[in-house]
C-alpha cells in the first residue's frame, strides 16, 4: 500500500472549494470534505488511519460541514446516520460520534470526493445527488447514503458514469 505524506494544512471543501481540486490523493480529499485539517485534527495517510479515526470518533462539527456540502439539513443528516435529530442537537461541536456514525460519515465523505472527481465540480455533483438516476431505479443518490451497501451502489454508479455507461 502506498503511503502518502501530508505536506501542509488541508483546507475545507466547504469554505475553499478551489483548493479541493488540486489535492493529489484520496485521503487529503476526504480530510477536505470533512472540514479540513483543523476539523479532523489528525492526519490520514492510509486506510489504517481511517480505521483509527473510526474507532476514536469524529467531532459533531464535521456533520455541519458535511450537511452543507450535501445541501441537506441537519435533520436529514441525522436520518443518514440513523441518529435522532434531538440526540445530535444535544451534542456539542467537540463531542465525538460513535464508531458506526463515524464510519458512515467517512463513507459519505468518500462518495463526495469520488463524485466531485468524476463529475468535475461540487455544484454538478450536488445537483446529481438530488436528481433521479435511472441506474438507481429513478431514485435520488442522496437516499442511498444511509448504509454502506448504498454508498457502494452510489460509488458504482459514479464508476459507470466515469466509463461512459448509460446510467
């Protein structure tokens, strides 16, 4: 497995989308999607680091960044994570989320990163995410981001688009 070295602070996709397009590897892009180096406060150089972050938990503050990138409310975000909206409201921004929520957040961040890579921009990806897609039985890709099987299906659909398969 190739090890990447993070050379500088990674900025948030939400606040500086232009910097996202210049990032070289998938781990830096995931950090950017989640709010940048400051929000994560840990480097991600490989899949082992992703596992460690999953076990430790991500701060609730990344959910606000993610909901902004996905153009959904925090209530819709809570549905994607299978957590009650009220439970999320009670947490402070620095409270860490559990393993299952963190893992789902990382999978969603990977979908966002891949979607922007395939479709070319955050705006085009967000528009696609909220449109009915033939390959997904004319349902919106956003509705599939609540399970790991759903995120895999959405990534597969993006792969089909990348290779020109009618989707």
